[in-house]
C-alpha cells in the first residue's frame, strides 16, 4: 500500500496540511515504518523545498537529493535517525534526528562523510572475518574482533568502512532516539541487566538522573554534542 491514513501515521512525522486524509507511506527499506519518515515528507515538511508530491518527484528525478552519499529517486524511501541528507546544488548537508517532542528534525552538519551507526549484532563467518550488523540495514566486514553489540561504529560513507568506534560504557555520551526523554543527550551512569527482559540504563541529563531502556540509545561523542545539541 503506497499511502497511509493520516490518523494512522506515526506521531514522529511532521504533517503540514490537515486537510490531507491520505499521505505517502515509507516502503520497506533500511528503516522500519515506525522508525522512519518517507523522503516525500522530509522534502515537503522538513526541508520545505516543495508543496506537492509532484514537485517532490521532479526534485528527486533530477538527482538533487543524496541519502548517505547515494542518489535517491523514490519519494517513498524511508529516512531514519542518523541518516545524512545532502543537497549538492545548495551545498547543504543535514543529519536526521529527533527533537524532544519525538518529532523527526533536521540539523545542519559540516561533516557529511561520517555516520553514527549502532552495532545491533555481530557474527563470526567461516573465513574468520567478523560481520557487524548495523542499524539501518548495513552489514560491514571487519578484520579485528574489537567491537561489541551496543557500541557505535563511525562509518565513512565515502569509503564504506568503519574508521573508529565509541564504546557503550560508564561515562559514555549517549543520545536518546526513543522513550520519554527522546532527543536528549546525557552521560551513561550505569547499566542494569535483566534476565527476563531488556536491559535498562541510568543516565544523567544535566543535573537529573533518568532510567530508560538500553535499546533507546546510541553512543555519540563530543563532536555530536557540540554540533547538534
């Protein structure tokens, strides 16, 4: 189904015109429906580059929008948190984040080559190489077993390789992309492991401590905090 009822749309989507009953939905891709926003709505509602879907299609068909260094022409394409959107004509680059209301938002970025990718899983292959499964559907092969699930891989989008990583550990800087405290950056205080449910974390945001699910965070660094917070 190419469209979605406005009432059924995720609350994270920014919808401009209330008179629209049906809106474009995301197609299956690197991000699930509930964790993504269709590129059509990004161009209309976040970039404000178009008023209609027809205008969006013209922009995309001309190859003027890049997502993670790739030209995207499908207006249904799912855009998710930490994706990098570039407009070569205007020399602008944006990172996709959530604001504190849980709405998708764009922040200008000076470094469009690096993407923060959460490591979701790790596999040892037959040739003893390690395969990292990253958030956003990417699988990357690495030679050294120096990464853990939950860490963040800094991915060079041009070279398509991991340049460094950020460890999920005490005092790590974290960004919350879900939960009551979505959109906040805090410091990891401790991890509470559970035998019968998902692990939880205690984090410090400014002068307060909060508890949330471990699945709701991604480790970031000072560059992220200085540029986007």
